[in-house]
C-alpha cells in the first residue's frame, strides 16, 4: 500500500472506531465500545505507518537528488 492509502484507510478506521465507541457508550455495550477502542488504535497505527512510508520516500528522494547533482 502507498503512504497515502495507509493514511486514508487509517483515518477511516479511526473514525469508525470513534463512532463504535460512542454508540457502545450510548447503548451500554461494553463489547461495542471495546471494539471501537481497538479499531481506533488500529487506525492510528495505520496512519503512523503511512507517515513513516512517506518520510522514507521523501528521504530517498532527497538522496537521489544529491546523487544526481553530483553526476
């Protein structure tokens, strides 16, 4: 997956997790609330992976620019 895809899917998972938590609290479902917490954490982790991929790509591009200037 690309960094942008990871960020988008991560944000979606985090948002769905927040909704599940709210609905779980509203209806008194500890299970649904817990699922929401887990899904939100998964989304945040996935967004972090996307950020890391983006940073690595950006670093690699800078290295490539330096090498191309020296050639």
